């Protein structure tokens, strides 16, 4: 049966392959995820990575058919469709797919043939779990402030310092780690490394619990020695590589928010249509109809922003402003839609274990990670001023 998600597949942003993918992942997610088990979060995440790999979905987050990827380049629209459909059914499934792409994205972009051959096929198949280690205790939004050091020592680099808020921390098989190598001050003195999880000197210092359970950890690098062959890309270009990786997947964060919002809309409509109140249904009240209309407006405007940004990126265009607008609007809008759904469900909406209560916890982090809303606002404002200055220049 058609719904708002499958109806949107007819929009001109998509090609026939995207329409097929959207319908296929929507059906798969509904069949495999809605009645998933309730293991501990680490076990569930490992299982989901295996299942997503076996079904072929992880291939879309890996670039290069020679390395297990679905295409020679990562298809942003495909990744967004996958994340929207998965998030609608399971926040943890969306997380599992997204982190495989984010954790290996820098290898797709800058890895040597040997690095790609070693890591990417295992990521695409779900055999290996990837992680992206960028944030530090004093370097979150301000990535250029990171302090973890990588000191050259003969045929190796020695890593010293901490990373925190690392998704898949504690269950990953390898980490793409960004460290200060000192070629220049600030962002120009950062390099990227592939660090296997069993590297001596790398430990999980702390597991971090959050309101929507996901595998998160603080990592400690205490003299962790990695070979020079672990250097990813060129020395001193790690910051650029991190930003390029985030540019691929930032729009997909907005798509995940859209998936959460669509599920909340479904739940809100179902409640409004079935809840008896004062001799009629909740949906018969004009206040309820207005609330549902506002939810629909927010979702449709988010979807248009998300898939505009994804389409533009797939055309080879820079989407700094468009991706920021999409993430800002979709994550903030999803929070509003989910809050409205909780309100429609009343007391049952805040009951632990209910669908809308779970969505309420899931959405909150999306307004922070991969660039908080305030950072997206700065990106948009600065880009507008930059564009104006370029137009005014003689």
C-alpha cells in the first residue's frame, strides 16, 4: 500500500533505481525490524550489521565495486533512502548502517588500494564493524582544536590522547582516527590513520550511556603504535578528509530524522482516528486536525530539503549550505513532529516502551551530532555572506 514515503519516490529527484531501492528497503525494514528482538545494545548492533550486510544494504555506503561497494561512488540519494526507511522502523538499525558508511567513508575517499582491499569488502559484507574517531573531550564542533597526537617514530606513528563520543566504540573492529601530526597550526596539522581495535595501547576507557541506547565510548591511546602504512591520505590533510567524509553523510542524518518523523506521523494519525473522546474521535476536533496538518507540512518541507541536497551532491555540486539547511530543518522539525505525536497519545505517549516515547528519545541526539543545529546555522549564515561578497567583488 502506498504511503507518504513511497509516494515521494515519484519526485523528480529520483531515478528508476532509487524508486526500486526505496520500495525494496521499505518492505525489508517492515518485515525484519518491526518485530526485532530486545538483546543488549552491543549484541543487537552486531546482529544488525550482519543482517544489513547479508541483505546487501551496507554496500551503498562503500564506494567502489571492486571493494564490495554498490557503485564506483557513494550514491547520496540511495544512502538517504536507506536511512529514512530504516529509521522509520528502528533507530538502532539506522545507526548500524550509518556508522558503517561514516566509519569507512574516509577509506573510500583517500585510502590506498591496499587499505581499500583490506577493509572495505569486510565493511560492505558486515563482517567488520567500522568507527569514525574524531571528537575529543575539548574538541567537538571545533574539530581544529583536537589534541590527540601522532608522533612519527621510525617506521611507525605513536598515538597519545583521548577520543570520546565515539559511535561503535567498544564493538568496532577498526577506527579511522584523526590526530595532530603538527605539519602546521590548527586544522592544517591533522592527519588520519586506520587503527585496528586490537592495537596495543588502545583501550576502551569508558562506555557512555545515552537516552537512546547506542554503542558509544571514550577511547584512550596510550603509546598506541601504528605502522606508517596506517596513514590515510596525505599528512596534514586529515581535517579536509574528515570534512569531506562528513559532507557525504550529513544529508543522510537529515534523512534519518525524516524517517523518525514519518513514523511519529503514522502513530499520531492512528491515535487521532481511534481515540474516543466526548462522543467523537480525537481526530474530529479541529485542534487535532490543525496539529496533524502542521506535522505534514514539517515533514514534506524536510523531505524536499533532504532530497534536494542529496540530488545536488550526486550531480557533483557542493552542498555545504543545502546539507546544513536539510539537517537543521529536518532534525528540529522531527523533534516538533514527535513531540506533537506524544501529545496526541497523552499519558500513553510518555509510557516507557511506547513507540512515540522511543522516538522522543531517539530524535534528541540528531540535533547535536555531525554538527549541532547552531553550527548548521553558522554554516548557512557564513555561506550567504561569502556568496554576497563574491557577487560584490569587482
